[in-house]
C-alpha cells in the first residue's frame, strides 16, 4: 500500500519505489531505500512527514503515492 495510507506512529518497511532514477537517487540520499524502515509521524492532505533515522522528512502528495510499504 502507498505510504500515505500508513498508520501514524508506526514503523513501516519500504518495499517498492515507483519513480524515475533521478528521484530514486535523491530519496536514497535522504535515507529512503528499499527495505529500510521509517516511522510515519503525520499524514495531512496527502503529504507525509516521516522519521528517517534521526531526522524528519516531509514528502508531498505526488511523491508519497509512489512509495509503497509493507
């Protein structure tokens, strides 16, 4: 399911990213890679705020629909 449907305050594992190579590389540099775990802190208007390692990251609605979790 897309990360925008993830329950808040729960750790989830990223299983698929549907994006072009440039976007995938950018996400990888931010710590969002396949099989990595993130915690969803907030979901509002399709945008998502994630806890990735020790930092927070905000994703807009279009990008958050391209990241799938298990």
